[in-house]
C-alpha cells in the first residue's frame, strides 16, 4: 500500500489562514501612508537627501536601543504610539526593508516616505522619495502577494479590519511656501488651485485604497506649519507668533478636506468609514498653552538651530537637555512627547478632533 506524502505547502497555507483569522480579531494591523511625520525608515533605502539615519535621531526609540531607525524624531511616531496603545504586536516595518512582507499578517506595513507629498513632483529637490501614488502602488503589490498566499477571501477579511492611515500634504504646502528657484520653477498657482489639486489627487488615492479593500481609513489633516521653526525662520516671524499667511492657507485646505471626507462617507455607505483627524487644532491648543502640557519650549527645536541650515545630523548637533520638555524635535518635526499628545487625542478624542468617530472606536467597529 503506497504511503501518502504530506503536502507541507498546503498545510502551511491552512495554518497561516487559521492564524490570520485568530490574530486579525485580536491584534491591531495597520497600513501607514504619508510623509516624514510617519516614515518608519523607507527613506533609508532610497538615494535621497531626506534621511534620518544618523544620531541623534531615534535617541529615545527603545526598541532600537536609541539607535536611528529612519524615523524623523527622537522616538516614536504618532502611528507607532497608536499601534502600541491598541495592542499591535510589532511596529509595521518600512515596505522597502528586506523581508518586510513577512510582517504584514501580524502588524501591517509602513509605506510612508520623508519629503514626499500628495503631488507627484513634491520633494524633487531631495531626489529620492515615494510620492503618495507610488506608496499605494506598493500597497497593491502587497495585496497581490497576500491574495496569492492566503486567498482572496482571507485577504479581504484581513483588510476589512485593518486601519489605513494617511498623513500627507504638509510637504506640498511647504514647497508652495518656499521661494521659487529661478529657472527651475514657474509662477506659483493661486492658493485655491493648489488646494483643489491636492484634494483631487488625494480623493482619487483614497478611492483607490477603497477599491483595494480598505474599509477603515484615517486621514490626517495638515498641521499649523506656520508655527514650525523652519517656516518661522523662513518668514522672519518673531517669538510668540506664527505665520498667518501659512496657517490661513492650511485652514482653507483643511476645511475643504473635512468636507471631502464627509462626502466620501456619504458615497461609500456604512460598510466604509473615513475618519478626519484634526491635528491642526491639537497642535495649536498645545502651542497656546504649552506649559499646561508640561513643555518649557514651544518655539525652538530641541535638535539643531532655529535658523538655516537647521542641522540635526549627528551627535555633535545642538541638543536640548530634556527632550520631553520641547514641542519640536527639529525644525520640522514634533518630539515624541508631542506625538504622544496627538496620538492620545486621535485615539480617544471627541468629534471636534476625530470625526465621525475616534480611532479606538474605529478599530472596534465591525462593518456589516
């Protein structure tokens, strides 16, 4: 009587599907898109000027022992903190890292890229970066691999429960605020044209994510860039003030973005939820009342100077004594302490901050 040989490949797929059914109901899986505010190290694998792979970046990131990981801050990003609070088993690895696909079933993937934007040409001065459209191309590749490994039904079920977060648009506006480079840039379009172009592109990307299976989508607005050290220095804004021109441009864009998210929720129906996350008001509230939040400095960067070239590139850079007391880590990015505040508001805030529901309720919500 012939002995049947075990089919280890089939057995592996069965076990994998079973593990996904268990883990997807117990653990937080996220797919992260955007710029340097949430980049987990993708730019380390690109030929680019925009990198955070040298000390003191990551000095407070405990999983790496204080070594830089490509995150543009001293510790965790907002998406890192939210994931930890919701029981994520591991930080989603950068898509471009070797073997990142092995983690997709347990934690998700991070596609974000420093200096990138919603618009394709944003950040070209930095050479390499992954524009938002490219990031979604890469997610489609991830989805195709998942479907090939575990089947379409299991993939759809996993993606239905996962959180998709997009934090993009800051660099598009920063590029617009910067002085034009002679012979390389033409005349600037009116602010309303910039806003509508950003919204049109972003809307198409959000719809594409929906077509690929995303059902729980968090869209973060653009924060008050008129208050970051870089813009304040660029426009020679005195202490205690922010650039009104920059912040008014952003407020107008955010108002249109909030309306667009409302429209998408109406269009897509109850099986999909888009959440508008209001970082602008959170940051402004902290800046106006920073001492109440435990900060002693809400204007200067902890690392690097408050004026060009804003260098925070090595261990000899100017570094504040207590990083938990500063709102800004460098001339562009918040500290982990500030990220903690933003993340907590996104997690459990009311409808003024996260609309129509907060991220914790979104995670717990079961679509039909």
